[in-house]
C-alpha cells in the first residue's frame, strides 16, 4: 500500500484513505501515521521537480478556469500570502487547488456542506462565513478574517477570486490586493 499512496500523490490526488482491511486491522493508527509520512515525503519530492501546471498552449478555456489558473500563477510570481476564494459550490477552490499554488487557499462559503467537502481539497482551508454580496465586501471580509487569525500581515499580497453572480460556473472576478499597514 505504501507505493499506492505515493503514486496517488504523484498523480495529483487531493486525499487518500485507508483500505478496508488496513482500517479494520490490528494497527489502524500506526497505518494512518505511516500514510501521513508517505504523503509528506512524496509531496516534498514532487516540489523538487514540478512547476505549477501551466496550460497556456491550450485554448478554449472557460473564463472561470482562466481566472483560477491566473491566480495560482500570480500567487507563485508574487509570493502571495494567501488566496481567498468565495464559492457557493466549492468548484472554484477545486480549480485553483489543482494548480498546487504555494499560497494557502482560504475558501469562504456560507454553505456548511460545501465547507465540509472542501476539507478534502489539497491546500484548501474552508472558512464558513455569511454570504458576501459584492466584490468590496468579499475583499474586506477576507482581509479582516485573515488578519484577525494571523494568516495575513500588513504588506502581504492577497488574491481574491469569486463570481459576481454567485452561481455555479460564474467565477469572473480576480483581484490582487496589498494589505494596508493601517488594516490591523
């Protein structure tokens, strides 16, 4: 099973789980600890020879996909402290996650079931918050929450991605923002 876990990581899997016989075996805790070590080691080795996936040669991407790819690459180029995503379904967070940006992705949603599902996405930290109605409210909500929790500091760069219509497939907004020193 160790090679299966490592290969799953190399294939870009977001989450792994124990098989039935291992989970119900004599040492399930030890199996989980070993699996976690394998995942960390595999991800560390991947970082040495992989770059963020760029799909520039492909045409015909949707607006949503193009924005998600763009924020992931901007995160690398600008050393962003965080990416904030406002999502109704979790799809925008999932699309950004597949590019494996080095920046943590904070996915804001008012839908509890969506927050639960996003826990399985690579690099995504769900944040349950009330529905934000417009772009400025999204930026303010993300900045205040991430500053309050110590995940952002003045001078950090924050990327914000959302759909202004707040419906599935409507991601059409990306903003790059430098956190003001007075924001704290």
